[in-house]
């Protein structure tokens, strides 16, 4: 009995000491809800809808606040001004990549997505140089996207208007584009390698979004075989799955809003017609279609809180002190759903990117690719693919849902690392 009482007293002292230490640390950090020992603020955050929980906390604590996801504090930046000040104005300090336990054992701080320090700097610089030399951002890439888009059209025609699941169909184009950049060749759509790649990428992002070479003799080189493999995997997965998911979610939204799909198709038919291959130069003459593509990216909010980051050094931000290594969580949702920039942000409306004359309107609040030094390296390629693929689909097909549009559920099936669309089927009716 005496031993039990002693253990209880020791445990109580440890908890008290933990609370005191947390209190001292919190006094330097931005304000936030009081964390419980060990589990932090987990009970105050809805894991199934983190953006909603952060919005509620921002109303109480302001645009810069602290939450504890377990024992570690995480500083949240909420709203355009706070995110811009951190990620753009002070991009060097906030360019560290935070821990992502689901993938850390696989990536081993290698590649370009989850690496840090000199590994990240050298690998990113080298990767972008190689991809540019291989044609990324040039006319040759547009030609490849157009070729793959037409291959997709041929494949969709073979469905003969029967119901089909587009989950893997839409992945063929971006995956083959990346494959052709790296290996200077393409895979046939019947090739099992292509299907397996898309399957693995889809499984990876599903897991992550659920609620849980050259210089081998140079010891200081970052260009190891392991780093090369992880980098190629990063380029493949990031260049395939995010674009595929956006297209899949975008088509679901167009099924839900057939009047928007019809208006974009009418514009494409009037400007391009049905026989000529659609190209990037057409975008300037297709403002409504361009607005639809942008609104899809805004509305689906694919990566709500960006990928985890850390500060690289002790940083004074506004009136707070953020210690080196502190986790940083920039809320992209708070920018993409800013009601002053995008009136009625919960409504899917291409008018968010059109002026009063119907011309396309750019917005600094359009940040689906994140911002600062960690902005998506493949942003330019993704923009090209999304416009050409979605426009080409609308040019050649009417999208027919299997249920009444008003009964289509567009609620994400998962909302962790990525916001994933629910399963659905549709019919592609040739025009």
C-alpha cells in the first residue's frame, strides 16, 4: 500500500512538473488552448475535419496560435497575412520540413518532398535542372500532354457511354507524362506497369490522408543511390496522384453542377471546335473554362494545411518567440476560403475568378500549391495538365451522372494530408 501511494505521488509530481514546463514554454509561444499531459489538444481537434477546428480556434486566439498535437507544440498560421509573412516574407526561416511519421521511415530524410537542409537544397536544385533539360516547361511537354489527353479520349470512347469508375483512368495521363520526362518513353495504357504505378500512388495518398548515384566515392555527396530512388519516387507520386485527384474531384463537381460543365463546353466549342486539338494558347480565349479549373482547385482544397514544416532557427515572429525545430502548420484553407476575396467560399462558383466583364481574374489568394521555398516544384506542369486534360474531356464528352445531380455527395472521403473525393461512377457520352 505504501508503495502504491508513493507511486501515485511520484506520478502526480511528474504531471505537475510537465504542466509547469509546458506553461513556461507556452509563455514564449503564441496563445492557444491549454494542452493535457501527453495527448495535448487532440481532444479539442476534430481529426476528421481539421480545417473546421482550426477556424474555430483562430476565432478565439487570432491568426497565430499554438496547438499541441501530442507533447509537441505546433504553431498555426491562419489567414493570408500571417501565412504570407511566414512563408514568403520570411521564407528562409520557415522552409524546414516537419516530421510526417507515416512516411518518415520510407523516405529517411531523402528526396525533395520530405528532406531538409543541404540534402533538400542540392536535390531540389539538381532535380529541377534535370527536369528542365528533359523538357519540363517547354513546348515539347505540352505536345506530350496533348498526346496523352487524346489517348485518354480514345480510351473513354471505348466505354461506349457505359458507367465506369474514373479513379485510375484519369491517372494515365499525368503518370505517362512524368514517365516520358524521366525515361524519354511512354507506357501503353494496357501495360500492367502503368496500372500498378497508379495503384501504388493512390494507396499511398489514401493512407497518408486517413486519420493516422554519380559520386559514390564522395562521402559528402548528397547524390546517393538511395536519394536518387526516393527522388524519382517523389517526382512520380507528386506528379501523378495530386493531378489525378484534382481531375477526379473536378469531374465530380462538374457532375454536381451540369450547368457549369455545359457553359464551359459551349465556350470550348465556340473557340476551339471539336476537331482541333486544344492547346495552351487557347487558354487566353477561354476565360470561363480557365476559371472553372481554378475554382476546382480552390474549392477542393486538396492539401488543407500544406505539408508539415519546422522553423530552421529560433525565430521572433511578431511578439512571439518560436524555438528552432518547432512544428509549423500554415492553413491554406484559410486563404482559399477567405470570404473577402472569394464571396460565399463554400459555393462552387467559377465567378470567383472572373471580373465583371467575364475576363479571367488572377488572385494572390490562389495558393493550392502552397507558397515560399517549399512551393510545389511541379506547379507549372500541373497547371498545364489540369487545363489541357479537363478542357479536352469537356471538348469531347458530356458527363452523365448515374443519379440526380442534387443527390451527388461531394463530401471528401478523407481529409488528412489530402482532401480525397468519394467513390463515384459516371458515363462519358461522346459529343
